[in-house]
C-alpha cells in the first residue's frame, strides 16, 4: 500500500472510531441528515462533536489529496465522506474505510499536459532549467488544441509537463504550477546572458492547455481584467472617498506618505498571489503608521491601527488577526523563512481594513489640520483612548501581545494596581 493510500485509510478509520464514540458534552461541530437508504427510525441525523469534526476535515483533505480519489472533486468528496460517516454510525460492527477506498479509487493516469507559452519562441525542442520541456508550435507532438485554441502568436512555443492523477482539471492545475516554476527558474537562468534584457523575460503561460487532440481547455490567466462600467452611483461613491482628493503633486509630507501607500495598495490589488498581496498591504500600512527606525513593528503598527479605528469610528477590527499575520506570515516571508499559507478570505479582510486605514488617516489629518505624518502618529500615541484600548487588548487579545504591552505599558500588566 502506498503511503498516500495508507494516509487516507488511517484518517478514515480515525473518523470511523470517533463517530462511534458516545458524544461528550453538547457542542456540535458538524451535523446533517442521514441518507434515506442508511437512516433508521432511531438514526435520522448525525451530529459530530469537535474532535470528530476535526477528524472529518482531516479525512476530507486526505481524500482530496489522494490522486486515486481526486476525481471526486470537492462536492463529490464531501458527499461520499458524509455518507461514509453515516454508515459508520449506522453499522458499528463493520470496517467501512477499506470499502470506501475500493469503491471510489480509480487507476492513476500518467499523461503529458501541453501548455501554451506566450512571447517565447523556440525553434527546436528545448530542455530548460527545472527540466521543463519546450516544443516549437509546429512540433508533431503538440496537440492541435481544437479550433480557436490552435497555437498562434503571441504563443511562441508549448510547454510539455508530465503529470499524474485521475482528474484532468486538477492535473492541468498541477501542470500549470510546474510550468510556472520552470519558466520562473528559466527567466533567472537566462539573465546570466548579458545580451538578454529583462523586458525579453516577460514571457508566460497562456490560457490554453491540452492533453491530446480531443481533450483540451483553457483557464483564465491570473490577473486577467474584467470589464467594468461605471454608472451614476459608482462614480459618486468613488468621489466621496477621502483618497479621491489626494493630489498628484503632494502638498505636504503627510500626503506624500499617503501617495506612497496608495501605490502599495494598488500593487496588492494587481498581484495574483495571496502572499504577495498581503506583503504589499503590510508595506502600505507601515507607510502610514510605522516609524522609519522601528525594530519590532507588529505591536506598534497594529496598536496604532486600533487607536485610529477607534478614534474615527465606529470601531476597529480585532487587532490580534493583524498581529498574527504580521508576526507569523509577514515576518517569516521577509526574513527568509517558509511562511504559513494565507487564504483569499484572510487577504480580502485585511485589504479592506488597510483601505479603511488610509481613508481614516486622510480624514483625521484634514479634520485636525495635520501636514506631517509625525504629527498624526504623535496624536495617536498620546490619544486619551489609547490606555483603554491597551487594556481591552490585554483582556481580549491573547498571549501574543504580552511581551509588547509589558514593554510599553507595564502599569496595565496583570497583578499591578491598574488591573486590580
């Protein structure tokens, strides 16, 4: 049995055992109706407690990560796994893990995925850095990509990537990721040739892919633009934002800082990788609320953000989410460690908060006649609401804040008079 197959079976058996245990407490992490052909008079709904719910999520990840089972897709895997959990609850004497795998597993295919490459021409088959194989568009090996997908300028060659799996969609995604890595390495390797300019290294994967002459498709290129039509209310909304009044030529040092933050925010909006977007957003927030000579920035910038949000109303986003992203993701990425993955939802939420911070930064400056960033930061650091916010963070922010808050506000530390 392969390690991958063993992982799936182990996670399924773990879930099976937890489903069959008597529930302790009343907390429910997941619940749902039992399929009609499994349900009995006494067993129509299944309730999973926190531990069983976590095992369910682990089993789902294992199923989706097994090449033999990936053809199920997200919806199919969830349906099959819920049915499995219900079977485990209804028939407690049978091992359902093995039959689940045997029922749903398919033979793993080993195929070549062909991906169009734009703005890179090759005259003969080329093996590049990272083992990427590039073919001329006229090569007999290259599928015809059916109709409008026939390789034509700006497509200059085709990348051939060998992949395995049971879902052509997932295999195409993996092939694209491997192809992008190969081109990324190729750009850097080619730059060793003095006669090649950076502008000649802007080649990239196109949208078309094929496995053979009959099986082809396309995937929207990350960062592709969608058309937008502004109607009355949209233009009015844009004009009402504080940033809309930011002049091209800044009239103060504070506006110069805001303009720099705008450029970082724009880069975040146009970037395609969640980590890149997150880093650009942090650069924007630091431009607005950071100090040039600061060492540890996470607590300082995050606390100032909370004070600004509280002062400008109606409140502030919980600062611990920003602190965690700063400490675990931003710092790891900047200092060369492997950062944990960030989700699209986390980045969207943070982006919204950074845009709001820019709006509040500009409005606060205009309302108080401030022209230098230092004036605004001094106002935040000395604001009468700041001690109450620090105390709120101590009570609700978690242990991550202790070291920073003990340093800047030892009087509010637990055990001191201010804390009772």
